């Protein structure tokens, strides 16, 4: 039996880095003028990006996963969290960008300075982008998956990125996610520890089109969004996987986004950051008490 693995489907839907209040972010690098402030990394609209000033090829973003109670000032809501899955979405990072993730302190630790965080923080990983998402120079997303089950919770996290060779002369990030993912496990009761082998996956180009005289039309190119469907057959309702998935869809419903990673060994290949199209319809096979099996599909559309 394995309760932690890096091969089965994982769904990140509890975003520890979002913290307990909106403005839980510190930035050591100035944002570009206009609508490019650092709080954009918490927006689920990945096109709403954070961008540094021109000439800046490194960023440092610090997150506090706890907060001060706004009513009873200076009383801490003590909270520290694990991170076993981390992502930066819709970036302009090159394949040679260096990415670091640090953790620091416990539930009661005050917010450290950037210098102290880098000096005394625990380095969770240091990777080049190509190590995290392969050699696809057009891949805008970066995903890290811990090789081991995380044992230490931290109150504060920091992301440090350096991209010296970036020809844009600035760094841009649409969304930063981190937390403890729901990971399907192998056990005797689950019946199925993953989806069926086939993944239904497509990329859809969304455009605005206007018909012209004759046989022509004009169109703009707005975005490419992904769709994905995962099918599950005969999952035992008494197993851990069914309970985990049902907890996920009852919380997120069809209104909250999650990061879905069906191929964790190659996480950037077929992932989506999406809402469910709907809470899944379940096809039930009732054998007897303790042996109830359900089949269902998880359908995703990033354009929703």
C-alpha cells in the first residue's frame, strides 16, 4: 500500500500559498506600471499577469499562509502547511530560468525578511525550468512535484526566480499555486487507483469572427484553452480514492478551479487548470453493503 506516490493522478485544489487573507504577499521586486501588480499571481484568470519592471530579470515573492486576525489585532491565526505540488502558470520564463522554493518557520513564526528567508529558510527545490517541464520552449507553465512525502509544515514560503537570458527584459507570471495535492492511492478497497488508460484531451482556439462579403471572414486570436476528460470505472465507495474525489468535487463544485495533473512523471504534458464542467454523474453498481461501485467522468474546460 502506498499513500504517497508520483505516478498516480493528483489534483491540487487547496492552495496553501493563497493564505488566509488576500494581501498575504511580500514583493522584493517592483511591479511594472499599470495592471501588473503582484497580487495578480492569486487571480484564477491566468491572463491577468504579474510583470516586473523592464530591466528586471529576477523576482522574489514571499507568501504568509497564516494571518493576523483583523478583528482582534495582533492575535495570530496559527497555521502552517505542507507543499508537495507547486506551479507557476502562464510565465514568460526561458528554459534556463532558475527557480527556487523556500519554506520557513512554524505556525507562530513572524514574517522574516527576504535576506533571512534565503539565508535560514529550508530549500525545497532548486531547478531549471527545463528540468521541470522538459525542452518545450513554448511551454508557459512550470510544475514541481515533490519526490517524497513532505514531513515539515511551514508558515512562510518564498519563490525566487532568476532568468538572465530572458529577451523580454522582464519576468511575467500569471498564477502561482502551491499546496498538498489529493493523490490517488492503491489499496484493497478502492477498486481502482486511477482513471482508465485513455485521456480525452484537446486544445481549442477561441476567436472572434466576422463574415465579410464574398467568401472571406476576419478573426482575432484570443486564446488557446484546454479540455480534458478522465473516466473512472468501478471505484469502491468504501475506498479512500472515492472519498477523496468526492470531497474535492463537493468543495470545488463547478465554480472553483483546480490544477489537474494526470501524468505526474511528465506533469506539464497534459495538465489543466480548470473548473469541473459539472459535478460528475455517477453510474452505480450495487452488489451488497460494503461493495458498492461507481463509474463516472471528470470533465474539464479551461474556458469556463
